[in-house]
C-alpha cells in the first residue's frame, strides 16, 4: 500500500521514468512470449527455440539495468529526516523501492500479454491478415503456466536486483565495525585505542575530589586558552572569495577507479578471440540476428568486448576529467574536470554499456547485406529495445549525478557564479566524453565486424 501511495504521488518526471521501465518490461515480455510461440509452432526445432530464448537475455539485462537506474533516482524512496521515527528506515525504504520496481515491471508484463493475445487473435480476431500467425502459434492453445512464468522473469529479476544493490550496508572499515560491536568498561559503547589500567576510574574521581590535577584539571587551561583565541568576530581574517570557491568544488577522488586495467584486459581478450575466430576456417556457425552467422567464438568475443567496455567506462571517464584539468586549467575546465572525476563511477558504467551497444549495432549495420534475408520484426524490436534502454539508463544516471551535486550547484550560484558557466561546463564535459568514447566505439565496431567480413 505504501509503494502504491508513493508511486501515485510522485512528480511527472519520476512517473515518466517509471513508464519507461514499464515499456521496457513490456517489450522484453513480448519477446519472451514470441519465443514461446515459436517453440509451440516449431516443435521439431528445439535448438532454434533455445537460441531465440538465449538472445532474449540481452533485452532482459538492458531492462533490469534501466529499472535499477530508475530506482536509484526515485526521490520517494530516498532516506529523509523523520522517516525512521515512523518505521521507514533504510531497510524499509529498500523494500518499498523493490516493490515499486516490481509494480512497474508487472504493468509492462500485463501489457505484453494483452498485446500478444491480440496478435494471436484470442481477443478480437486475427489482425494484420494473419501475418504474425507463424511465430505466435495462433492455431494452438496458449499454455498459461508457461506464459506466466516467462512474464514473471522481468519483475522478479528486477526487484531482486534493486533489493540487492540498494540494501543498507556499513561502509566503515572492518576494524571500525569490530570496535563498534564491542563494549568497553562501564557500559561504554565501542573501544578506545588506549587501554586504561584497572582502577583508573576510581583514581580519577579521587583526584578530582582531592583537587589534584587530573584529566579535567589538565584540560581546563587548554579550554581557557581556546576561549581566549581570537575568532572571526574578534577581527580575524576571513577566508577569501577564492578559497570559498575552491571549497565548493567537488573534491577530486584520490585515485582512479580500479576497473580500468581489468576493462582494458577484457576488451583486448575479446578482440583477440574475435581475431582468432576470423583465422579459423571450417568452424561451426551460429545464427545471429539480422540473418548473420558466425562461429561461437565470435559470440564469446563480442560478449567479452561488451563487458570490457562496461568495466573500463568509469576509468575512462575519470581519465577525461583528469585531462580536462591538465596544463593550467581555468575555472571552467577545473569545474568540468572535477565533476567528471567525482561522477566517474556513476556515469562511466552506463556510458560504457552504451558504447558496447553502439559498437554492436554499427557492426551489424556494416555486415548487413541488402540482397540477403530481411531483418525480421522481432530483431527490430530487440535492437530498438536494447538501444532505447541503454540510452535511457545513461540519461537516468545523468539525472542522478545532477541530483547528487545539487548542493554544489546551489553553493556556486550563491557565490555569484553565472548560470552560463554551469551550462558551459556541462557542454564541455559532454564534448570531452564524446571525443574519447566516439572514436573508441568506432574502432571496436570495426574490429568486431572483421571476423564476419567475407
């Protein structure tokens, strides 16, 4: 009930993002149901139906990724002061976020089922003159348990993923957590680094009663000296405007994300596997979307390439921010570079996924033969679904980054920074990312298309 109330009372922008999740869930559910229809209409080809089901894993992963990004930016499930007093702690808000994600995905699954039944002719007759009867098994009764099982995949996987990622966790080091779980003497929570001998408490009270210089007596002169120090109201120099401006900038991370070497290694391994498949002759071929075919090692190489781009995305984004601040940067480049370095992990991974999808789409466009078999409607739906989900995930991550730096933006505006400078910094960040990831995507796409080139 609480999830329904939060869903109903959200702002239009939040409702639009949830609607995108519902549409993505509807597209993925429709592809899964079409796989079921192909298996029903072609019982003699179980391997082909299994291959179609395997290709549905890519839209499923893209939909779950979008649902997770939307759940992270949902303001209704964000911890706020006073919510814990009424029982809405971090764990409860995580459960509400998972329930909201499940509701959006369930809505999409219901739309997919209705559209699938409409195309089969079970509701108002066969549309499109029966053109979809081949892969929908219109002449066979629909097994409802199998259809519901397939439709429940997206809501179940998306809600579980949101719950696992947004679960409350303790970010303190292991040593601090161990000290927090231990109790000191006299009921003190935690443990101090310096151990006191037995009877120190009694000696402390005795010294204080006798007027001997205990800890309190030693601290008193320091407190008096602290009170006598001049503060800002006593004529001390205040921080200058430049120091205040530097304090409002996002703090640059001390080190780059750890995934850049691993991402480059996985990307190089994927390209090496594709090159090996290109040199291997007489190997078995696996059908690909759009009428293409290639060796199974080509699929493994494509998968490794996509994973490598996704893992290396945060490190490459951090590198863009560092390059923007090189060679005597001004205020504009310094602001743009600091923001990129601070948000490298948040926007780098969706950007790497977008590059992987763009490289795969570009490779398929290079390899498409107009004289060969036409691109089927299900392939078009799958490509549009994956591309749309990745772009929507990147835009949602950008919205999350904007919300995270709202305090910094407000502080810069209070200090007198013009709004045009903030827009110029955003354009500079976008241009730097495009200048690095654009050529990288084209190079990876050309190398990925090489094994399938005749």
